[in-house]
C-alpha cells in the first residue's frame, strides 16, 4: 500500500493501492467532489509520524494498537481527516 497526503481542499491522509484509488477514496470519504485536489505520495515512515500525531474526535491521540492495525491492513483507509470536517 501507498500513502497519500492531501492538503487541498481538505487535509487527509489516505492509504491506498495507487493514486487513482486514493483520489477516489478522498472524494468518497472527504470532499464529495474531485475539484482541484492537491496531494503528494509520502513514504510509510512519514505517514506513521503524521498518523501517530493525529487526534480523534475527542482530542485524544490515536492508540498505538489502532495505528498498527490500520497500517498493516490491506484495505484502503482514511487515516487522518481535516479537523474542521468532524
């Protein structure tokens, strides 16, 4: 799996098989419109750091076991979403 760091129009970190799947999941889970998406593919280590610093809807850090489970999964995942969308 690869990791995609979206920063426009909303912040999101998505794990997907490829760029097309990442854009598809971004539209489905985050923006509902492809519009002018801006994002970069990032290394797994960078994604781990970003994900480990994310906070849930209650302001708590994501538990380590959840981070590991989602990173090891072979399914596309929305790992981080813009806080203004919660």
